[in-house]
C-alpha cells in the first residue's frame, strides 16, 4: 500500500480545447502530470456525473500529480455545444476513444462517477485493450438497479439545483447524504447544463444496463460506494462487485452520493492507492 498523500494548496489549471470527434464537438480538459511520474502511472480518463461540467472535478487533479487527467463535457453540458441528435452510451464510448487518439493516449486507467460510472463500464467493455484499471464510484448497472430514496431523487431531478445556489445549499445533505463539507466549493463550480444536454443524458441511459457484459470486463476494478447514499444505495455497488470478475468493494463510511467531495480526504487516497498498485503475477501451478 502506498503512503497517503495530501492535496496541493492550489489546483493546477488544465489545458482546455474544443475538439471534434465522432461527429460531435466537445470541450476537453487535460491536467498534465507535475513532477516525476512513476512508470506505472497511466493517464486517467474521467467520466462525470449527469449535468456535471468539467470544473466540478478540478479538485481531483490535486490528488494525481504524477499522471495526466483527461475529461470532457458531454454535449450540451458545460462548454460543449449541444448535440444535433441524441446519443447512446456505446456511441459516446467510441467518441471518447477517438478523443484519446487525438490526444495521443493509448492505454489509460478509467474512472466514472454516478451517470459517468455507466459510461465507464461501457468504455471498459468496448475498449478492453485500452483500459488498465477501472474505478466506479456511486454508480450502478443501469436500469437494473435498486432505486434510491424518492425524496432525494425528486430533488435531484429539479433543475433548480443547477441554477439556484440557495436551493442546492439547502438541499445538499438531502441530495447527497452524509455531511455538507465541501458544499460551497462544489456549488461555486457549477455551470448550469442546457435543457437539451441534460435531457440527452437521461435518454442515453434509458433502458441501458451493463449486466449482459460485466462478466467480460476483466480490468481490475475498484467499486466505491457511500453507505449513506440516498440516490444510488450501497446494494448496487455490491451487485456490480458480484458481477465483475476482478472487482473489490470499498465502502465510504457516512458517505453520501457526493462522497468524492464531502469525504475527499478518505476516498481520494483509496483511489490513488488502487491505481498505484503494482500488478503481481501469480505463477501457475504445475500439473501433477
């Protein structure tokens, strides 16, 4: 296990660009590695949650100074123009692979949170040779899942959480569970999505599930769930871990749906330790 790290005092600025891939124009961000990097520190491709813009994940760059961090705004989200037509998870996984080609990245580690966790699963299935390790946070297998608390889900569906800071602040705990630590910083980084962009994200996952292909995802996988998550309950993480052939589950105590923010001091080091693990080859037993 590697030593736990502390965050740097200031989040570095990413390199932003608008890129065309898969017939879509997307706002892309790359945080370049700072300082020496270890030989196994692959770049990290990150898939964000529904309606979430690039800036919301900027604190994560503090925790991975030895690797490049790549992400992008979905169509109609943040700085990406809205898509002309709806899309599906497999088309966006293909688009993400095209972006990696443009940026000069081959094999990457992949991480997805909530809605983005579904896309991360799809990417790992479609492009197995490009995925080293996989991190799935606060996510599920799609339509085959145990739903969350109705009150929390109804507040999450309310677009006011993007445009009204007071609404978000007042309902932060109801929305994400656990403590409210990090709420102000999170709220300050929100850029409201377009209605079409948010709708297309909802449509993309309608009827989708990863259940048929999870057994084919061989990448070492860390499934992270909060035990106080009212939107994607813990049981969904247990279900994913059972279906993935090379997965382990980490439960963040008192962690809500946004434990990457409210419990960053716990969750981020766990992710780093998992990504930094050396692969140990177990010798095959000789036949008697």
